[in-house]
C-alpha cells in the first residue's frame, strides 16, 4: 500500500513528464501498481484507516504521483447521496485514458482543487469541461467508453492532466484566480 511518503511532491520532474502508454497484457508490476493506486484511495476514504496511516484523503491518484511515468490512474468518487452510500459515482483504474469529446459548458469546484502532490493551498477556480466522454482500458485490457459529468468528470480530467505533466494550478487564471465567465457552472 502507498503511504504519504510514497507520493511525489510538486517540483519533482516526473510530475511534468508526458507519461508512457501502458502495454497489455499488464506486467505483474503494472498489476501491482494498479492495485496499490486504488488501495490508497479506498483506505484514504475510510476515516479510521486514514487517520491510522496518516493519509490525506483522495479521490484520484495517478501513477506519476508515485514516481511511475505511465498512463495509469485510479479514480474513486464517493456518492454523497444517503440512498446510494457505498455505491461510488465512479470507480476504476483508468489506463491509457483519452477524452474523446467534451462539453462546451465549463465547470469548476467552488472551493477550488487540491492535489496529493501539492502540499500548499492554491486558491482559485480550475475551469474544466462539465461533461466528458472518456475512453480507457481497465486492468484486464477491456476497453470502456463512458460519459461523465460534474464531479466525476472533473476528477478524471485532473488525473488525466497528471499523465500529461499538467498540474491543476496551471489552469488557474494568474491575474484573477476567482474570475468567472458567465457560462461557467460551478459544481460542488
């Protein structure tokens, strides 16, 4: 299992590299990497285990964040709906992901974004597409093409950025971090 000490911090060159495509079938190392990426998210979202292992809670973790420059990320977006507890809005290890289409409508998290690799608070809106169509492979090599909107779409875009050497704060307007276009819809 990954711990906070395993997570690469802002300033490490691996976070600014274009990750390499993953080949199938997955090697034993790649299978272990996929498992450990998802395990971190599962453990970090359990309050007791999160405290026990001194983790920061996360909804996404990309391979470059643990020093591996490969096109792989885990995403686990919990569902806040009381009737749907235990059934995540989106959960998978996305391998070789590509956004094949996205909405013109933009969205951003009202409280801004954070990152396990960025220890400082970077205030500002991170404008992203409100809806995306995502194509990726799972750990078994099966291809998926899914439509995501709102928070799950934002999380996947954040993780895919990691695979291309982009950090969330690169999207923040430097002159006016809280500038909002009229057509932007804020989620959460």
